């Protein structure tokens, strides 16, 4: 989010620095990013909900570009949430109003605008070790 704030500030500076006429206002890139709220988060899904049934449930509100139920990579079982992406934000907002709190396949679902996932901290966490013995490991009487 800080990136978008910084980008918006830079764009506002460059636009205010240029002579832009009042008759043809130039929309900033930040405004364009704010309007792109077409991806919805859908939580509380039934284990039986798949991509196609999720798409079908939301298709009445507009053109569904993509509908995906997130599954566990080891078991292949649904994780209980998914994402629906519409071609325009009007359809997405209409779907939120109509579907949030409604029942889908026996479960009340939560529908909201998808938020960008916070960046994860780097790769191989932990404090190293594990190989080579030594620190903090029990040793025999021989010292090994």
C-alpha cells in the first residue's frame, strides 16, 4: 500500500508540474488503481464448492473473468475460500451487496473486495543449524 501512496504522490507532483488544462483533466494512475476493485474474496465456502459452482453463483451479476476456489496443495481439499474476478467494478460491487451473508451450498459466505496479501518475510526462516552437530546438541561421553 505504501508503494501506491508513493506512486500517487509522484504522479500528483508530475501532473501539477505540467500545464494540464481544466477542460481535459488527466486521471492519475492512483485513481485507476483504486477503481480496479473487480477481484472479490469469498470466504466460508462449503468443502464441496468448486471453481465452476463458484462461477455459476456469481455469474448473474456480470461477466465473471475468473473464479477460483483455493485448495490445499498437499491434500487437494478446499481451504474454504476463493476469489471471483469480474470484468468491471460495477458488477463486483453489485455482487458484494447481494451475496455477502447469503447461503451458498449450505454455508453462509462472506464476500468483500480482495485485499493484496501482505508480503511474507524472507525464505528459509529459523535460526539456521540442523546440520553439522555442535550447538546445543547432547553429546556422548566421548565428546562427540
